[in-house]
């Protein structure tokens, strides 16, 4: 099996919209963190926790989300989330 879709068209690759890593497969829906497809690592680290945390969060409560995701730098969270509000 080839790991490059140029050599084997049945293998699909994509670039993660959060970390930029090239991954094999179809990816995961990164919404509501960012529009696009994300890799499994970013899905498990950011997207799924973000979805659960924001179920009861108030709009624009970025500090609370950052605290629950253990991200100390609010700018980093805003950059990661594409300034989602």
C-alpha cells in the first residue's frame, strides 16, 4: 500500500486546518473550532473537548474555555480557534 495518493489514488490525504500536518484519510469535522478538516490528534485534543466545554459556556467566554483546555495564553487559544465567538 502506498502512503501517497499520487502513487495510489485510493489513498486520500488532507492538511489539518488546525495544526497544518499532512494526514492520511478524510479527517474530522473541526467545527465549531474552525471550518475545515482536522487530524485525529487535534480532534481529540481540541475539537471534542471544545464541543463539550462550550455546551454550557456563555458567548465570548474564551477565558473559561482556555482554562478548561489548560491553555494559559488566550492569544494562542484565539489563534487556534480562529477567533470563534
